């Protein structure tokens, strides 16, 4: 089962990520939010410190670290700023379907140049469309074979890091009649003729990450840009999200913990009625609940990552982790503001920004409503053949009358 003790390598990368956050993220979080622009210098520093592209195989130029280590990094960076954490982790999502389905020759050709140079290179995961969000099987973007090339036409939206990306993993249908079985995934260089950046989104929070439309108009790419077999794109997308949701849960865990720490620090110095407000049961109980949520989110996240690292099914567990951790981040941010009162509502303090960043965690990479569909379906399936020891019939003439 899960070993809760981190090994030497895991502790080292956790410490490095915390040092990066303390030095480069937390002190600039308010500035980055105010500027509302992509912090290329901060992401470059993360790249130089070896905190990005952790799951890329050594043969393709990467460090070949595990998913648990990725969650240690994203939790640490999420503690400083959820937007920066999203930008640091964006390649994990974009590369995942490629690493799952591509050949080593494809990885060396298309991925290795992005992870071995001196300058950070980013990638975008192009699945979402204006009319295809939670229903990922309904993508309308087309890919048509023309001799030894693929021709892509369509538009994607809300694509993280798109305006500064070098490569896109693009999901398109080669046969709409087959629905999800007609979807394939392609590697598309961002500088390919016909690729254009459309509307850049202006968001409520997480302003240190950038999202935009990506327009594909008669984009021609080589035959070897197809990842895996034709028609396996939807499967690769679902496998990708089962893995990367642990990363989102980790960011949310960092946010949840930051809210605990800021509220506890404030409560220990703020005095009312002649004593620290931390002494009041109403405050201490609220802090206890907040701490419980953060710690539970951490364990759910690491469990989901551990299962993936051991090649065990983790769809239900990753959905649990993403749902609980992001809900906890949002609730902890709200509770922290309540503890801090008027101070928590002011921009001079970090909680209003933390609250705005937390909200997106409940939405992207599958809304929490979708996560509940995934985990609820898994629970029903698991329990269908389980003998609970209670033998009253639930169907037929002996069914209980309600």
C-alpha cells in the first residue's frame, strides 16, 4: 500500500520546489496578479531548477520522475500562487497524451527539442472547444488525410499557455460518425502555417497563467504527427486526465494549506476583547476544519499519484482527489477571509487573490460535477456485485415500499 514516508529524491525535489516558491513566487504573487501577464522569467527559473517536464523519459531528454514527485512540486508552487503553478504544470498536461501514445522516435523528434534547450519551451493541450467542454467526445475539429499529410481545421478555446506555446497536442475527429471512436490526437507545431492565436481570455483569477483560442485553418502536418493509432484520441484524453487531475488536486492542496497558514497567523496576532482571537472556540474550530481539509486533500492526492505510478487504475481516486482538494481550497479561502474579517477582503492581504485563484480549480480539467459523475459511476459499478451481508431484496415483489 501507500508508503507515507517520502524517499530521499522526493524530499529533495519537494525542498527545491518550496525554495523556488519562497524566493520567486510568493513575493511576486500580488505583482503578477496586478500585471495580468505571463511571468516568463519565473517560469524560466522553474525550468532551470529542474521543476518542469518531470515525467518525460530520459531517452527523450527528460528526468523521468514519477507523478508523486510532480504533485510535490505543484503543491509547493500552488502554495505561492495557483496561476504560476498552472503555468509550471502546463507541459505535464500537454505532453501526457503524447507520452502515452507516441513512439520513442516521435518523442525524440517532437518532444526532446522542447525539454533540452536553455530556454523554456511550453506546450498546449487542445481539447476544449466552444461547444465541447465537459462533453469531450463531441469535438468538432476535423482532421482529414491527404496523401502523406493531415489537414486540420477548427478552433480550440481556453488553451493554457497557447500564446507562448511551441507545440500543441490537438484532438480532432477523423470520422464524426464514429463519435468518440473517431477522435485522434496530433502533435502540431505552433509555427505551422495556418495556426493562429485567437481571443486571449481575461480571467477572474490565476492571472499568472494565460489562456486563449487557437485557430487551425488548413493546417498541414506530416503523417507522423498522429499520436498512436487513428481513433484512439478519446482514450488517450481520458487516460491523460486520470493522471493529470492529481496535479490539479496538488495545486488545490497548496492553496488550501496557504489559507490555513494565513488565517492561523492572523488569528494568533489579532486581538479582540483583550485576547488573541485564536483563543475563541469559534475561530479555533474553524481552523481545525480547515486544517483537516488540507491534510485530507494531501493524502487523497498522493494516493491517486501513487496508484498511477504503480500502473494501477486511479480514475475514481483522481476524481476524488481533484473534487475534494479544489472544494477544500475554495472553502478554506472563504473561511480564512471570514477569520480575517475586513482585512481578508482587502488587496493588501493575499486572501482575496487566493480566493479568486481557487475558484478555477473547481472548473478546469473537468468540472467537479463531472468528477462526481466519474467517481459516482465507479462506486456503483464496484458495489453492483458486492455482498453487503444484508439480504433484503431491492427488486421485485419483496422490494421495500417507499
